[in-house]
C-alpha cells in the first residue's frame, strides 16, 4: 500500500469559526496526528486562494488524502472534491470535518469548541486513512420529461422543453389543463384577462407535436433515478372516446342533468357530461360517473343518442400507461384554505360571504352571473369588504404569508369600483406589495377611493344580530397596534383565503420520493440557491406546490426548471452515485431482507446462487441494506465498517 | 409414549416414504435411556416403526431442514415448532414445496434430562396458546385440545420491576458463566448466517477472549438479531450447558414486539418482521 499522506486545512470562515474555535491550535494539533504531512489554517478555504493552496500542496507535497475542516459538506464538499480531482486525486480521497454547524455555531465556550474541533479533525484524519478511490460512473439521460400538473407552471415548463424538440408527457388530473389560473378573471397588476393570456399557451400545449397531454390522469408510481425514471400513469375513464370526439358540445347541451360546478367554485352549475369551461384543452368532455343517471340508475344515455361522432363509450375503463423519462417536474399546485373551519368569518353561514376565488368567478364574463358583481338575491352590493389573511399569517392555521392575497384584493377592489358604485373596504393587517409595479398599483387604488382599514377581523355578524339574516353584514376588526375596534358595514364580504398545499401532497411526495416542509409544501434543495431542484436528483418542484407565489414567480420558476432539465438533456449523461453497496456473496444467507427494504429497488435475488446482488446503477448508497443485513454481508462503499469505526475512535480518543 | 399420536405419525411417514413423496422423515425416536426422546431421521420404510411422539419430544426439528435444502423432507412439528417453519419460509431459507409438514396437536412437553423425566410441563408449555400448528400438511390430532389463558410473561414482568442495578448484577452473573460454546446459536432455527458476526475477523466484532464483556456482547447481539424473529421454541436455553436463562432475554423482546408492533414471529409466512420492513408512513418518534 502506498504511504498515506494527509493534508489538513482548517477554515476560519471569517469569524464564523475563528471567532469561537482557536483555529491555530487546531491546525497545530492536526499537524501532530499520524500520517498528516501538512496542516494549515486559512481565512476562507473555499475562496480561490484557499483552493489553490490545497491544489499546490497536493502536487508539491505529494498528498493523497485531503481534509477540510469547515462548514457542512452540503455546500462545499463538491467544491473541495473538485479541487482534489483537478490536482489528480480521486474525489473520494477527500473528507470534510464540520467544525461550524457542529461546533462553533452551537457554543460560545472557546475552550470546549476548540477541543471538539480537534476531536472532529482527528475523526476525519482516522477515517480518511481508510478512504479508497471509487470509480465515477455515468449513465445516459433519457430526453423525455414528465411534468405532473397542468396549471400555468406545468404549461410553461412543458412549452419551454417541447419547443427545444424534446418530448414532454404532461399529466393533469382534471379534465382540462389550465389549473387555477384559468379560473381567474383579471391578473394583477396589469389587469390582463387571465384566460386571454393563458388560452393561447393551452392550445399550444394541446397541439404541440412534442407534448403528449395526458389529461384526466394521475401518476401512480415512479421508479428509477435521474436520467431514467419509469412512471405509471392512470388514465381515468372519460367515457368519451378522445379520438372520435369532435368537441361539438352537443352532448353537454342535451344532457338533462345538472350539478354544482367545481370550476365556478360552487356558484354555478354544470352538466353531468362536461368540459369544465369553454376553452378546455383537450376539448373533450368527461362523464361524471357519480352523478350520471345512466351509471347510477341505468337509464338516460341522452348524450350517446345525440353524439354524431359516436364518441360516447360507457364501457370505457381506466388505462395504465407507462412512460420512460429522464427528468420529472412537479407542478401540482395548491388548494385554497376552507374558511368555514374558522367560524368567526361566517363563511357557509351567510350567503354573501365568499372567497377570493369565488369572486374571480363572479366577476368573470364566463362565470355564473356573466360577470355581474351581485349578491345572492341578484341585487348590486352597496358596499364590499375584502378581508385579508384568512388562514394565512394566523398561528391557528398557517403561519406563512400566502403572498398573492394583498394584490388580488387590490385587483378585486379595482374591478368592484369599475363595475359598480359600491364602497370598497380593505381590511388588512399589513399590505404587502413587493413585486414589480405592485406598489404603483397600490397607489392607484388609494387614488381610486378604496378605504383601507387596518385590523384583524374578529368576526362577521349580521347587522340586525339575527343568525339567519342574509342582509347587511358587520365586520368587527381590531387594530393590532392600538387594539382599537372598528366596525365596517358591508353587503358582501370577500375572504382572501390562504394558499395551502394540496390535500394529497403527502401521497405525491411518497410517490416521487421528495420531502415536504412542516407547512406542507414540497421542499426545495436550497431555499435561496436552488429553489427549483429537490433532494432527489432529476425531480424539480415549481409553482405553488413549492410555496405560495404569484404568476410571474411561477412562470420564472417553471422556466428555470425547464432550463435545468434541458441542461441535463443536452449534457446527455449524468454521474451516478459511486458510493454504492456491495454484497459479499460468501456471507449472504439469501434472507432477502435487504431486497424488501431497499427504497430504490436496487437489490435482486439470484435464484440459482440463493444470494442477493446490488444493481449499482440503481443504488443510491443510502446504506439501509448494510445496516439491516443480519449476516453483515453488505458493505456501503465510502461508509465501510473500517472507516466508520476509525471515525468513531477518532472522536472518542 | 402417546400411542394415538405415534400411530398417526408412523402411518403418515410410511405412506410418504412408500409413495416417494419425500426422501426422508425427520421425527423422534426413543433415546437409549429408554425414557426420553431424541431426533431421528427415517429414510427406510422399516425405520418408521422407530418414530414416536410423547411428552419428552422437546427438540425443534425444524433446524434440520436448513441442512436438507436439496431434498424434500417430511418433518414432525409441534405447534411451537411450526412457527419456525413460517420464519424460514418468510426468510427464504426453505421452500414450501420441499417440505411436508406433519403437524402434531401437542399437549405440552416436560423437562427432561438423561434418564430423567419431570412430571411438570416446561414453563413455556404452561403459557402456550397454540392448540395446533400454524402450518401443516397433515395433522396428527388428539383430544382434548388444550388452550391456556392467563399471564404470558410473569417472569419478565418481575424482571422489569427490578431496579436497573440489580438487573445488571443478575445478567453479569449469568453472562459471566457463558463459555461461548455457541450451542444456543447452533440449535436455533433462526441462526443460519453462513458466517456469524461472532466469527468475523475483519472487523472483529466480538473479541475471542472468554470474559464478561465479550460474552455480554455476544449474548446481547444474539438476542437482538432474533428480535421479532425468535419463535419461542426455547431450544437455546435447553441446549445451554451453563443454564443461562436465555428465555428471559428472548421473551422480553417477544413482549416488546407484541406491544410495539402487535407482531409475533412465525404466525404467517407472509408478514415481514417489523425490523425487516420500512414504511415511509411509520412514525419513528424523532420527527419534528
């Protein structure tokens, strides 16, 4: 075996480490340890001169192991591994000791911090002694992409990728793509008609030669890894043949059965065979089996009789489609907070207390009132109150700010002013207009004569105190600064309900092996520097499933994810984990515990030898198998027993 | 000798050998002390007359199946032994089609020693809740079928109630006597690793020295490797030449598995033991 020559580099991290840890002492101590050839400390190891110092030492002193004692490996392990590689070492010759998060940041005791830093350095020195070079392997990237969710986020990402001549499978669980954006009336602050700017994109998706749209479908299972995922998608039965249907709409006209429209947020009605809205893509209706007279009672089939194309197919069944893709973009969107849970707001009790999204439909020309802002009884409201932060910034529901409510409340105010002579009250705790041109919009609304009332709403009551009264409402609000209570009279109350993570976000997270934050939204790799990727390589999160955001932010994030996917496609190959597991077949008893535990399906059983074997292309090196193997037959490379034992000894000695 | 059961076993064995269904039958015969029983392998028709069954048939014969993987064997199993069959099926160590199971509806076995037979049932039989095997191809039955109710773990509860220092003292005394002959491992149907951790040299998990520290490490590891897998046949304790009360360890874990996961090893061959499964929805207790 060649002589082990270790270089140890202690980082000051400005004063982050050096402020607590005596770096000179740690460096001096490291110099006394076995096999350590050189130990230095430096202000910022990750800086250009710091990196050059390591590279120079590797060459001039013949180092074959490198330790940097600095921050968490999360950020800079790749940096220093690259430095090692550029100087001709295998990247696995490197070891990082975390003396910042694990040491200097968690104590103010200089002496103990220094002592711990020394122990961590010693552990790294002992461990790195046993490091072995590992072979870096690459696998090709499948150029197809799966996008889950056909709202604006999914649509944008799909178009960007497909326009580069790469195939996209766009999966949408509703009958049409469009998401929440297609429900909106106008968009802030420019007051563009939401449908007018979105429908061209939707129809592009519908006819794009590189996009395969799987509407009314859900992803059921995802396996594989970056570059080659396999996804099982359930295409739910529409009971309408997509090939034959011409989208003439006659079936919808003739269907005698009406139910509440989800698209109109319960304000309007739709037929049982329906497209959710006129510009639906694909323009193919679905039969709502739960409410269809034929499915429930065995009679009717009116749609079938009138369909000239013969497209109605009551025998249709769900279909499972399997696709192979290299990358997956998750754009599953959000749901809005149900304000009926918070009974003080009177939602569900008073007819004229509605949500912001219901107001969008009320205001929209294709909506249930043809765009007239009116009360339940058809009369025009004399005063409308918009209540902010319903379920957001509220410790009882969601701590976070939903980010869009202030702006859409302003937009709603403008529309009310434009369409009626109504008084408009904004009842807010803070107005947050952070985006480009948003402040101008706010100033404009101030000039338009909207009344801004600062206060947290305590309750919404009927003006005459009677529960059942559907007339005038009184909003009682308390100013958080001086506890002054204000009462605002209104005919209509619009609740700006929070954006929250989808009800089934947890299942989606499981299917895709991605994480969620405590607030329910999907977790990005890094909140600032990588808000698009997830901890699972090849899977990206965009739009409101990652956190509340407005349309411009969603579009930017979707484009960013598309760029990431295209980068990987154009590179054509991806490095896969080298620190995989191996099974010693001599020791394996073939109990197959590892096979069942492996979260990546990387282990298979060799029948004739009655032992298990690891598929290194699938193995992510998580180590679950090595920990579970009762015979101790499995070794995780780069986490061998020898290495771990040496590291533990190093900390303890 | 229980004539009723013995006759049923002999008839079945004869039929199986005659038809060539199995290569041999693993059962019990009378030991040379003329009083107790010992394992017996019948490969010839004539051998079947030596097969017996009675209250001295303590051995768990399932262990022998691990050495007979290539040929189809019949094996005589008591209800408690049958749990080990499911364990080995679940862990892919035996194939169902390679075993013919002659189940026996047992009424309990007694403590035996050479040329000695006690009148009282073994402690584990006193709390046994299995009237008949959980898996079998043929069942040798007798009336009445016995099923016991009552406290399953009186000794464990008593042990748990003791202060930690006195428990440590107790076990140090016990482990201090262990000679690491590994008889407990050799007889255990759940111990089948080709190379036991106790004999691995790189890394050396357990020192070779026979001393309290090493002995303790061996015994605790052996017990933990059987967590959720021990089927309670108690052969280890019977085989121990130093009379170490291993059932106290094994059944403590059995109790924990029951309380934590409502799991008892060997009841089915399908359900994975809790420690061999990973469910994402499982709460581990350290989440935020």
